[in-house]
């Protein structure tokens, strides 16, 4: 035990023990409850939630139960996860270091927003859209996608707060998160319908 305590961890540096965290490209450390930290923390949660969805799809593929109509979802979700790392990096950039960001790597681009729009258009062609709000939970996969959607919405709200304090020209971060949340709702419906489930309406049907 004493030998373990004497080793230096590559992960647990202890620098955050005072309740602060560092940003990309240097700059002053900020509080862990800073709006910026809340924003990229929500991004991190969304990536993890999408990881659960991708793992569920992996199990279905392993056991041969992944319907062909949603067999593209693993690649789509992985692409989204990687793009969310870009969004998180943009939010984690020190305010005075925006000029050091690289489009598509540490800054969200118009092309990324357009890519989400293209996926939205493509998926809507294969999904029957409900006519009212739905209750999540028809399948484990669709419910996990709904969790990811709500976390992305929270990230969007936090990003709006950050941008109010630090407006940037041609900012694509908030539009990206807004479109992405819409896409995840569509993907949840695709997951339901791909497994022959129908969304449960939020209102009790008349006569029941």
C-alpha cells in the first residue's frame, strides 16, 4: 500500500483538489462550477451516454439481432461522439486563445453543422414521425439515445450562457448542439421503429 502511494499517477495529478481545472492552450485555471466547466462537462456526459448506445448496438451486432434498417447507427453515433470532442475542446479553450483553435479539431465549423442537417434529412426519410410528444422507454437503445439528447440540450443551454459572456463571430457551437439534439430525437425514433416498436404518446388515448 505504501509503495502504491509513493508512485506518481499519470491521471490523478491532484491539481484539481482545490476545485479548479485547467483549460486548453494555457491560461488561468477556472473553478469546476464555472459556466464554461458546466458546459464542457455536459458535453462529456453526452459522449458517455452515446457510448452506452453504441455499446448496445455492438451487443445486437454480436448476437445477430441488429436490424438492417439501423445497421448504420454505430458509425453515425461514433461520428457524433468524435464531433462532440471538438465541441468540448472549443468550450475548454481559454478565452484569450481562440485564435489558436483549429477548425474541425478544436472549433466547430459550418461544415459540421451542415453534416448534422444532412443526417437529419436522410433519417427523416426513413422514420414515421409521431404527431405529439412521446414517452421514452420503448427500447433500451432508444431510451439511451433520449438520455443523450437531453444531456445535449443541457450542454446547449450552458453553451448559450458562455456565449452571452464571450460572444464570438461566426459561432457555430450553439447551432451544432441545437441541430444535434434534434437528430438524436430522430435517431431514437429510428431505433424504436427499427426494432418494430411504436412510440408511446405522452397523452392517454381517448377511451382508455
